[in-house]
């Protein structure tokens, strides 16, 4: 194959372009969803609140991946590494240095941002399959690193660390679960608004330019290296925050919690939610939390197979993820309005 | 010095496993331009089929050939039924499809044959090879079969019409269609061949690592790494890559103090990534020049 | 006169009856916590039915079948056992989610035989805070025997450290000058064995142990590690690995024509799943220790306990692989729970459940070795603490020596 033929063979892009305006929900829908998220916990059991908290947390992690892949076109199978760093940062600070849980969140964000930025630098020359392999290497390395003997004093080694769940402050009359849920919700909303604004800003446009055609972007003056590493940094930072919240919600961190399976689940969440569509992150998170449970209740012995079949059904019906459903819904509403 | 040679030899022996798997990976990449995560599981399932046939009394070679045929057909069937509908879908959606296939095959194998390990026979015997205790006759046989496969693939792609048609379909689909090549069926053929090669890999690997549903998980990662290191467009590179990864991993585990043993896989992968930064298309791959 | 006497007698009888009945009722007053009722006892469980440890899922299936058998026989004290088991995929966050579901959604009385040290560590604080029994934990980690700090958590099988200490003490007695190499899995299981060995060898650990080689469960084959260990030329190889790697190790040492004394962890002693694939001829002379009977061992062919086990498997798990030691394990653990529930009588509160579990005296389930008995007390939360060593000869394990006690309290 000659070089020219190779280039044409690059046919369809690795990541499809999502138009900017379609990246978020309309204001009306957003407010309705937010209201539901605020009110529902007051009427359900603690266990459901716990599941909703986990949904927000995984939604955040998928959101971060969406910014990286859907936004800047960089394929990552290594998000579990950043999630783990965030989780352990919070755990270590809370258990060894007695720092308040809320303060560990920004620390975790900064550390993970730095970590992501540093990883993004050597990854600049890689793309597609090769970047996937590099991020995969990171994800498999992380549990091993966490088990290293000389870090054992801080990380707890293979035994992990137990994390203390905080009580509601100021003696508010709510359970630990409910307080943690509202705390998580506040953080999630803040990060969501930040992400939407990021993608609408100059940086966001730079990301998308790089995603759609890196060489064209570079020739237009976009500092490709800076924005690619920035995307990694931001994505890692948000994933780290999700990891911290996860550590507090589950009350435990261990190397076994942050394996490549988590990275693959987050990837699936992104695809099911719709690559590049931020609200879809939460739909994707719901998929990866609840569908395995559904599969298990259908068949314990074949739970993996049932999950695979359900996943196939979803990607056949909506290859572009939940975004497709939302667009369809929007069109439907539009039609009804005309009538 | 003796330890060094021993580890190199042992590394070549393990590397043969990776090389075998890497060939299947390169095969599928040639056909569809992606890596199939479920490749390892399909190889495992094929190996179980051959094991089951032998449990039912079929002889080793008869089971081998029947499994080869079954894998070829199954590969084509899976592509036609499950992945052809996704041809127009985005790449990432296809990757999700591979992951789904992985889950289905792994879970089904676990249900049918459960998770305890099974012994798997080898046609080469397990005696020391040429007196060396480090490479058994089986492992030598494995290396031999891998090299033979490599030569066969090379011959297929360079000198047969179908091989040429497949390469055309993968690299310049529009032009290929213009000359009457059915690109869609070329993809199916690629899947069939990759699955068949994978089954050979599985049947060679099982005697060493023992047969069980989770047997290929670790091997697949190494297979990917080896294929990428060698260059995804080069079967020769894949085989060399496999041996290199095997040897390097063993040496890293033996000689890097402290963490070398615990970080064998990450170190191996880090090495590969560093090679990629210098040679983005792998050691023997063709340079990709992007046209704006 | 007679009428008066009869009346008085009748009154006396009625009064006595009334007193007896009411005081009897007061004594036999039924007390229930969530999950128990007149008709059923709900027991929760988590197992890795998927993921890297899925080979252990059969334990959960065995226990489910066992409770079905109990129910078919009328249940325990007239109540049926409702066994609810969920998959945690050997992932701690999933374990937390599933246990919370069991407790808050399914409302079980207790969590029985949850498997895996990471999963159990994750749920221990939660269950103790909620005062729910974490009973007969399915891991050999030593930390479950800590009634002072975790009064609601109790182990079952002999701890890994106590088993390792038994090997260490045997080595010091039989081979005090040996050079020892240790191959261990790099996780809580392997590391616990490593610690037990070092503690058991005490002052001699530094001089006797010449190599500690770890491996990851994700590695396809450990042949490279064996080559490395052989180069150091130890006399004894301690194999602290899960079944697949144990088989690979035994096969490889034979292939390398190297014959150290190999001591194997109890976790990997299955004749069908380890020794046979490794090759019987390669496994001669391998040592280990056991606390349960081997289902393939002909010496138990007429043992009444194992006969009952065979009947159970034939009827309730037809087609299952009888050589899988996990099935013997599941049966033993489930029968221990059945005994404790029986001892509770009509007081099915969680506190009483723990109290009865801590009062087992010389209980011998069908499947334990003769001489190995279950004993617990308020300060001893390690039900099984005895093992007997055995040597692999021909196609089976041959027990030798005395029943050794290896009680280790949590540190």
C-alpha cells in the first residue's frame, strides 16, 4: 500500500463530530431534571439514595471521558487510573492526615489534573489504537503501583484503606447517605456547568477543531500540543474528583476496586450515553450500574452473557447512544408543538 | 550468565504464546482496521470445543481440523450477523460491540464448562527439547507452528488472488469495489481467518497455561502489545514482537530490582509505548502519512 | 365431698396448666429481628459469580442447593431458609452495593459466608455498625478473629497464617537447615501466607528464606518465575498460589527436572482441578494440610458423613464436578449455619444468632476430618483452627501425623 492509499484508508474518523449546540440539554429540560434530583431523595430509602449517589459519581467520570474523547478526540481506556488516584488521595488525606473530606476534593482535582497533564505530554505523538494501548497500559499499571511494598504504609497495600463516612454538618437532620448525596449533587452540578462552559469557550472550540482534523487545526494556529494535554488534564481532574467522592461513598479503597474493568465500564457508559453528549454521561452511568444488576436477576449463571446481549440491543437500536433518543424526542416535541 | 540465557530461553518460550495470538490480532486488523477485544475469548471457546470433541472420543488431529473448520465458519457468521449491521455505526460503537461479544462468550463458556482448569493435550509431547530443560518439545512445536503460519500468511497475501483482494479491500475499499471485489465479503473472510488462527493459538497455548474460561485474558493484552510493537500491518512484525515482549518481560522481572517483578506488565507496556513514540508505526509497520 | 375434691383437683390442674403454659410461652417467646419470621429465615450472601475469582462461584451454588435440601426436609425449627445470593464480581465497590441491597432492600437477618478478603474488608465496618452478623466469612484472612473490635464478624476456615505457621514449624523440626523459596500471589491471600511463614520461622526466617517471589493473578503463565527460583537453588519451595498456578508450578518444576520439597497451600489441593492437570507423576511427595475430607479419596467411601454428601450432590446438584473441593467447602459452611440457626430456637434475633455462633462446642459437620472440630467462644471467633498434614502419594493425598492446632488471634 502506498502512503497515499494509507491516508485514504483512514476513511471514517475515530470519533465523530458532534455539533456544538447539540452538546447539552435545553434549559427547560435541565431544570426539570435538576428539580427531580433535588426532591426524589426525600422520599426513598437510604439504599436508593446510595445508588443515586453512585450514579452521579460514575456520571461525572463518564462526563470526563466525554470531554476527552467526544471533545478532543483522544481515545482513552485509562480513566480508571485517574479515578484510583483521586480515590486514594482522599482516602490517604482523610485517614492519615485527618483532613476534612470536603477539602480533599479540590486537592484531588489538582493532583489528578497534574497527573493527567503529565501523561498527556508523551501521549501527544500517539493516536487511535496506539493511544488506546498507552492508556490501557496506565490502567493496568495502577493497581500494581497501589500494591507496591514501599507505599504500603500509606496505601494499605493489598488490604486497602477503610474510609470514614462524614456526618451531615451543623447537626442537620439527615442521614449520612442523604448528606453525601446532596454534597455530591452540588459538586456534580458545578462541574457540569463548568464543562458545558468549557466546551462552549475558545478552549472547547480548540478541542473540537483538533478532534475533527488535527492537521487543519494546527495550520489554523491552534496550539495542538497545549490543548491536547489540557484536555487530558481536565478530564483526569474531573475523574479524580469522581474517584474521591466514590471513595467516601463506598467507604473503602483497595487496588482491586480500580481495575481495567472499571475503565472499560466507563467507556461503555460513554458509548451508550452518546459520545460527546454531556447529559448522556448520566444515562450511560445508569446503564453501567443498573443493567448488570438486571442481567443478574435474569440469570445468575449467564449474567455476563445477558449483559452482552442487552448491550448489543442498545447499540443496534441506538448506535449513537442516548443522544439519538434525545434528538428523536426533540423532533417529536417539535412536531407536537407545530400541531 | 546462565540465569540470563535461561531467562531469554524461557522468554522465547512464553513469547511464542504471545506471537501466536499476535498473528490473529494482526489478521483481524488487516481485515477491519480495528482490534477485536473478543479475539481471545473466541480462541478460548474454540479450544473448549476441541476439548469437548476429544472428551467425546474424537482423536486429537480430527478434533483439531474440525475445530479449525468450525472457527472459520463461526468467525464469518459472527461478522455477518452481529457486526455487518454496525458497519455504518461509529467506530467506538463497534468497539462496544466487541466488548459485548467478549462478555457473552466468556460467560457462556463458564456456564457450559465451568471455571475449574482442564488439562489439554499436546501433539508434541512435553519432553525436553534437544536436551534443554527450558524449552520443551511442545514449546518448540509451538514456535514451529507459529513460524509456519507466518509463512503461510505471507504466501497468502503476496501471491494469491484472494489475498491480494483482501489487502485491496482493506486499504482502498472504493477502488477495490470498482474492480469488482466484494469488499463486504472480504471483511467476513478476514474474520473467518482470524478466528481460525486464533483457535490454533488457543489450542497451542492451552497445554501450557491450562484450559479455563479466563485463560486468554492476560494473553490477549500481550498479543495486542506484541502486534502493536511489531507493526499492525506486518505479520512478521507481530511474531518478532511476541518474542521480544516475552524475553523483555522475563528480563525485566529478573533484573530490575525491587519493582521489576511486580510491574512486569506495566514495564513491558511502557517499553512498547516508548518504541511507538519513536517509531509510531511499530518496528516493522509501514509509515502512515496523513493527507490533509 | 368428692365433688369438692374433684373441683379442687381440677382447679389445681388448670392452674398448674395455666402457669406452665404461660411461663412456657414466656420462655419460648418468639423473638425476631428483620429477616426472620414464623415461616422463614432470610439469609444473605455475596459471591464472585463473575470476574477473576469466578471459580469460587460454585460455593454459593452449593450452599443454595444445601438450603433447598434443608427446606425439603421441613426447614429449621419449622422455618424455611430463604437464601439470597448476589454477584459482587470480586470488586469491593460492587460488594458494598450488593450488601447494602441485602440489608436495606431485601432485609436479611444475616450475611453468611461472603467471599473474598477485599469484599469483606469493605463491608465489615458497615455490617458491624448496623449490628448485622457477618457470619462464617469465606476467606482465611486472620483478621476476622477480632471479637473485641468487630463483635459481629466471624470467620470459619483455618486462617492462612495459622496454616503457614504449621508448615513453618514442621520445617524447623524436619528440615532445620533447608533453604526455602516462597512463590506467592501478590494479593492479601499470598501475603497472609508469607507473613504466617515468617512469623512461624521466627528468628530463623532471615537465614532460612532465600527468596520471596511474587506473581500477579493476571499473568498467563508463571514459568518465568519458576526458572528464576530454580536458579537460586532452594531445597524447599512453598507454593502459595491459587489452583491454576499451583498446577502450572508443579508441572514446570517437573519439566525442569528439579525436585525440591514442595509444600502447597490448602486452597489448591484439589485432586481433580490441580493434581491431575499437573500430572500425578509430577506431584508425588508434595505436602499440604487439610481440615476437610477429600471427596475423591477412597478412604472415605464408607464414611457416613461423606455418604450423605454424595447423596446430597447426586440429588441436588446432578452433573456437578465432584472433585471440586469448593463443593465440600460450601456444604460444610452451610451445615454450620444450619446448626447455629437450630441452636437459636425461636429466638431469631441477630444478637442471639451471634451468641449461638460463639457457643459452638465440638461441632463436627459431615465433611471435616475426624478429630477436627468446630469450637467457638466469646473470645474465640475462629471456628476451625485445626489441620492435619498430608503427602501426595499415587493418585491421592495421604494424611500423616497428628491433628495440629494453629490458633492465631488477630493482631
